[in-house]
């Protein structure tokens, strides 16, 4: 591994071989199949691929692996301090692969630390993939582990309340059961859970890693043994990342540190001002920092979200432009009311994903939205 700083590696990771290839931008390989002139040798390689190994050579078939996607996987693994990374079509496809791998290994029980992303909560609660779940607080997670437990799932900072979990303490308490940390909100710029003892890191790459609201993807960073089981599941179930998405995500990583630091500085300033706003009843902003701010408000939250003009009222997050949404109506709607309450998600909570706009323009927009929201009845045309 290179001796350069982490920020430098974010720019160059996954591209170290380009100069020798006489290239500057990474090539996009759109092949769905690869020539297999030596059938016997290729059959042997296919057996290895089916076992989850990846020799980095021509992948035989497009569902097995892709050279452009591999570049993104190598780069993300390096930035998370992992041996390997396995990319998927979306964050939920990545989580599904983890759950299926765990069921295949005969450990179908999951310990879920709430709050989690709404669909993650729903997938675990539904048992759709053959898992069962016990919901706990971080402190009670270890005592919820049984002989059948294959995974502890946690988000920190969590969606949408931005609750923080002591990952090191949780991983220590739960060992040897691997802790999967959804690091979508913090990104490896602010937190590298594997260095804190986590077994797996999940990203909805759709968010900060892509960073421009124009690519969907998911990725798991982990050790090579877990990566093999995830590649096996991906090979069998087919939720592959498209090569163009792989290209876009690799490009996103190069600006990730700059984007996250700039947006976090703006978010910290907005959090400071929101905390003093007469219509904010409770502010949620992580000690760790970051570009997400949530707050509870005495204004009708739906009217507030509908009243923004510069900020876009929309789900998702981590884009160059700012987005605002009402979790109880949208991202966490799929949870029932009791589960939402259990997870600490107030009906008055509003979640703001801070982008790269000027802080004064964002504040002016929020301020006018509070005033229009106060009048009430404001709806988008
Ligand atoms: C969006 C999101 C997911 C799901 O990712 P998709 O790419 O939408 O499938 C999982 N976890 C968190 C924290 C998210 O914000």
C-alpha cells in the first residue's frame, strides 16, 4: 500500500495501473461476456469464481465480476482500511447479500440496533430472507446474541436521528459475532468502522460516495473470507453494479474528502443557528460532525418541508445539492408507528442533507421556510 495520505489515496486509489496502460481516465468495460479460447482453463477459473474467489483476470461472464467495478471495489476497500470490498446494485442489495450469506452459513438470527434506515428496519422485521431479528439498544446488543446469531446490524450516526454508537465498545462486546456498521452517513472521511473492530462496513453508495444524485449502488468492505461469501451470493442472485455506475462511483471517491469536509462545515454552522431558532424544539447533530442535520420543530414539519425554494424537498442524501424531508412521511413511513416511536423518530422530526451551496443562501431558505411554514397550509404547486 502507498505511503501517501488518505486524502491523496482517495484521488488515486483504484487507478494506480492507469499510467502504465497509457491511460488517464479509467476505462469502462461494458462486456457481458469474455472470450474463453482455452475452455478447460476457463472452466477451472469459473469454478474458482463460483467459490467466491476473484483472480482479477477476465471474468468469463458479466455477472461474475467487472474490471471497472473492481477498480471501485479496490479503491473503497483501501479507503475503509479493508482487505476487500464487494459492490452491488444498491445499498439494499448489499445488505440482502450479507443476510443471505449469513443464512447460508446457518446463522439466521440478527441483532438489530435501532434506529436504522427505514427499509433496513423493514427488511429485518419482515424476515423475507429467512432471518429473524431481536431489536436492542447498543448496551443490550451483546446479551441479545444467541447461538444462531450471525450478525449485529448498526448505523452510526443513525438515520434519521443521527444517534451515535460507540462502535469499538459494541464490537468488543459482541465478538466473535461480526458487527455490520452502515457507514453511509459518516463516510470513511469521518469514520472507519473496521479500524474500530467492526467486521463489515456497508455503504449506500447512492449517497455520499456517488455524491451527485445520479448513480445507485451499494458496497460492503470486509475481510477476504466474508468477501468470498458475498461474491458467491452476488454470482447466484445477480444484483451486480453496472460498470458505468462503477465508473461514476470511482470518480465520486476522488472528491469525497473535499465534498464531505465542505458540506460538514456548512452543516455545523446551520446546526449552530438552528439550535437557537425559536421554532426548533430539539436539534440532532452528531459529535462526529458530518453533513446531515436533523431537528424537531414546532412548525408543521410537512408545511416546512414544502416551503423550501433553494433546497429540494426529497428523500435520499449526500448529493452536492441540499435535500430536506420528513422521515415519518417518507423514508421511515414503511415502519409502523410503534416501531418509529421505539426507534426515537418523532413525528416532528425533519432531516436535512446539507450540500455544497453557500451557507447564507441555505440559511435564508430555511428561515423563509420556517416563516411560511408557520403561516401553515403551504404546499408545493
Ligand atoms: C439509502 C440508504 C440505504 C439503502 O441504500 P439504497 O442504495 O437506497 O438501496 C441504506 N442505509 C442508509 C443509511 C441509507 O441512507
